[in-house]
C-alpha cells in the first residue's frame, strides 16, 4: 500500500521535469526547422506542431526512468531510492538533450549511436585501440551558451523533482490537475499528432522525433527483424532495375567511349567529407586539373548513395547499393561475398594495399576489409612514423600517410593497386599547425574548411608528383573520389552539417587521370553514382567486371539509370536523381520535395506540386530500393547461389554493339 504514492509522484515529477527542461530546446529546434534546416516548412504549422510535439521528448525521459525506477518502485518499495534514481536519470536525459541540441544545430550530427559507439565501446580488438576521443570534434563548440544549457538541462529536473516531492499543501493541491493536464497532453501527442502528420496537416521535418526512442530503436531494430522477419522484395531478389523513368534511354554524350583500356598501376584516393559544393572556386586547383583532358576526366554530377563513410566505401568497392539502415555493412554482413575491386585486382596479379590516415576501428572497417584479399592494411596505429606524427581524433598527418604509401610502392613495384583513404577534410577541419578554433562563427568555420581542403589538394598533388618522380606517372591510373559531403549546403542554412540528401551531403567530386584517357575530351555530365566507380575502373584496365557488380562500366555503357540514395535517422530520407531532377522523400512525415538541380543547384525551389508526372515514378523507385537491398544484403550468399553467376541487365547493349554475354568470365 505504500508503493502507490511514491510511484505517482515519480511519474508526475518525470512528466513535469521533462516538460520544463525540454520545452526550451524544442523552441530552439523550432527556430532551426523554420529556418530550413530540416527541409522546407512554414512558420504557422511549425509553431502549431511544436506545441503538440514536445511531448515526444517526455516519452524519452519516461523510458529512462521507467527502465530502472519503475520496477524498483513496485518491487523494492524503497521510495527514497526510487526518487534518487528518478532525479539521476532525468538529469542524464537533460544532459543528453543539451549535447544533442548543440551538436544538431551547430555541427549537424546528433549525439547518438555512432558517437556512443566510438566513445564507449571497443569496436574491434584487432583494429588497435578501438576507442576514439571525440573531444577535438566537440571542443570548438564548448562555449558559455553550452554551459548555461547544461546547467539548466541537468539542474531544472532536479529542482522540479525536489519541489514536487516536498509535502507542502499548496503544491499538493496542484498535483492532481497537473497530472490530468500532462496525461491529456501525452494522449494528444501520442494519438493526434501522428494522424496529423500522416495527413500532412502539420508537415514539418524533424519536430516530431525524439532522440531517446530513436536511439533505443537503432539498437533493437536489427535483432527484432531477424526474429520476426521482414518484407521481401517482389521480382528478382538479385537484380534491381534502375532504369531512369525520365530522360533518354541512352546518354549520347559519354566521353568515356573514347577511352583506350590498358593494364596499368592503379592508385585510388578516397577523400573524406569533401562535397562538390564545399570547394570554393580555385580552392582545390590540383583536383580541378586532374579532371581536365587530355588524360583526365571529371564526373560533374556524381553522387554517393548514402552520406556515411563505410556505407559509401562499400558501394564504391563492391558496386552494390548500401544497406538501407543506420548500421553499415561492417555490422550487418562484413563477410558479404560480393566480389570487390581489391579482390578482382588481386586475382589479376596486382599487389594490393590500403593505407588509411584514420583508424580501422571506426565503424569496424577491419571486419569488412579482412575479407577483401588486400595484401597489406595500414591505419594510423600501424603507419610508419605515426609515433611522432601530428594527429587528432580522426586521423594523423596526411603527409605521413603519403610518404608511407609511396614507400610501399618503392618496395613492391608494379603492378600495384593502392587505396589511400584520407582523414583530413572531416569536421572539425583541423590540420597540422592550425587547430580548430572557430567556435560558433560560421565564417570562421568556412575559412577553416577552405584551408583544410587546400591542404587535402596539396597532398593529392604531392602524391601525383611522387609517382612522376618514380617514372610511374604515365603508367598509373589515378582515381580520386569523395565518400560524401559535409552537410546540406542549402542556401540560408549557415553552419549546418547534416547527413541529408541535399546537394551538400551527396554531390561529390570524382576525377580520373591515366594513359587510358589520352584521347578523351570533355566531362561526364549525366548522373553517376558510387556503384559505377569499380566497373568503370575495371573497364579502363580492360578487365571484365564480375557479375556481382551492379553499376555501369561507363567505358562501354551509357544507359540512362537513376541514382538512388538514402540517409540515416533522424532525417531518414530517400532520394532519386534522374536526369536533372532530384526527388527527396521523408517517409516518416510524408514529406516530398522535387528539385531541378541542373537549373537550381541550391535546391531553393520545390517543384513537387507542379511536376506530379515526375514525382510519381521516382517515388516508386525511391521506396522500392531499400526493400530490395535490405533483403539482398542480409541474404546475399543464398541469393547469389540462386542467381548462378548471371549478370544483371544481361540484355544491355554496349557502345561497341556487343552484348553483355561477350564480357562474361
């Protein structure tokens, strides 16, 4: 009989503490969203939705409290212990929301699963230390404002708890009506708001999402799906049709048809977080020179399929679409039997290596790479000269990695296939001799990014000059591509670095230079994606891409395919680029946006309402690819066996008029 009052007080205090603490942060999020940070919205519906939706964060607070305090209040019947735990967990939730708010609004990345994994878990004992210190990424944003937010976030719940639990008659009289108000608010938030969202009466990106349930779901979704199963795709489980529903059947202006395949050395450079929109005019002169002929070619509208590092690298190396969830391939199916680019090169007699300035523990990369037949894997922990090298959270001095990579070439000679994975370019834009000290100043941050990209460009030039000094400049195919961009880059959204599907996150540079391109003139101007990278590289070497690769060999194919893409929570967007059109869907709140990125690269004008005939077929494709790819990645070995080595799109005709069967192994 003594457990009920403490439990009621605990629940009431949780509601009140959560509401008081989090309302201020919802106001800040409203300002951010109304400014365009989560997509197009309008002031009045955003304001209405804000007051209806702040209860979702209370659910997050309740989850924390109920997990520990609820059972104890019923079983142990120790009110003081329960109250103490309630205060502690409410304060922890306040701390979480304050940090999440600061990172989301300034950096664009919430304090969620990735940061928790990197901070607290040793992700792979074979990959060195396994833990990354996030201090250097957060340090530029530690300010007086954050200190005030932290004080309020942690202190207000404690004060509210203590006030409501005091046996004062005045406060006691308010408890029942306050509980009634909170209960009704909870019902309105849980029942009415989802209905309004589905009917698009209150369509505002982001304001209805709570970080705590989302975090919990990100850990539970995978195991639950394996227990209860999930939707299987209709049609062929191995091949997904990516034929573009708009534009010509074949792009007639593909300059790569002029390429002359030849067996040469191969050097692949993965830049980190470099978006096409990130590069100011003249900001990366060597990269610009690299893609200009003769001997070079640039891809003007190249896209990542997922703005997340390991998701992108999987698509680049295996020519497969990324797993359409938060978790990358290294968690889901690291031994996936796709035939990757390094495996093909190894089988063709090339000596293979991967040098990364980062840590192979990040996103458990080692779990994937150790199945790719790479002769030598070297990360920041094993890099020659790393002990005395400058370093930060994300990597070591790129000059050390360049020297190590060139030394490896000296030792092993030709033919070689070398991957150089950069770390510079990643936020917080630190390089040797220039710490990240821009704080909350967007202009200073843009300048730090500009200087960092100039440093990256200098390392590309240093690498190229190193090849020339060894007499290998005319014997090496050099490919430079970025995994993804740093953020949305939409006009009017200063300082936002989000993993969205807007141009700043997904439109990335890609350039090639090699003797195979001596006769090539012009640039590839039609949309291409990361899955086209490996087949095209193999085509330039005269090597037939394996049947598992789903992208185009652009030296022989010019069929008009759409580029599909997606991104992780909290945005959880799906997208399609087809011709000049780009569709962005937000399935969680039924948002639909359509941009003509050729004429409107800043994505300022949404054309979805006036071009329904474009939106409809692109929406079908955007929703179909995650179902297909999720099923394929999770069941890859069985589906591959059933496919029997056949190639997707076997009836496609290459530019020389020879059918696909001509190039089968």
